[in-house]
C-alpha cells in the first residue's frame, strides 16, 4: 500500500511538471481576415514569390506592396499584410505581418536576417521555423506568427496563398 501511494505521488508530480514545462505556441491571436494571393504563372512566382531558399517578400494590398504586383479585386492580404518566406530547403511559408503581441494592423514585423522583429514590443520570431517566438514578450507568452497556406494551384493558377 505504501509503495502504491509513493508511485501515485511520483506520477502526479511528473504529470504536473510535464504540464508546466510543455508550452503550446499560440499562433491564432491575430483577428481573422481573408487571405487570397494568386500567382497565375511561374514567372509571377519567380518575380514576386520566393523561388529560392532564404528569400522573403511582403504583400500589403492597401499600400500596393510589392510594387508591380497586380492585385485582382478578389485578392486579400490578411490582417496586417502577408510575409512570404522560403525556408532553408526552399519551401514557401506565409505569415501575417501583424505582431501577435500587439494585434494591430498598423504594427507589423520587419525581416532582419533570419528573424522578424516587432519594433514596438521588441519581440523576435524565427521566420524559417514556423514563425516561432524567439525573444521578447512573444516568447514569454508563447505567441507565434499567424500562419497561412501556400499551395500549388490548379490549371489557371501556379501557386496560391490562402487561410
């Protein structure tokens, strides 16, 4: 009986420690806003997308960013805009540009090397590793960047970014 009680206490302590030490990253803090950025040809993707490893580009329809990209009436760029990156393997990833700590359209992250930085709260994010928080309030609260889908299109679209 004493041994069983000891095992139960140890198991409860291990469970409590695991619950405290394992933190899930919250990457759904940004208010929902539609995302639809089509690339109709491989040439569009090569010009405005991320056609190689470690490349980035930002899309903000209301500001005409990037310059020269043709936004259709259906195009939408999320809450604060879209950051498109390619990881070390050249696989495309997309995130909302709004800082998940600030949750405001007008406070967006900027790319600085291998991380994105919010100059308002000081948070940094690993843009080549699922938008995970690296430092600052985002790391303390486990707030990651809002992720969007990048997929191959159908016959009329080469690639597409959606939510």
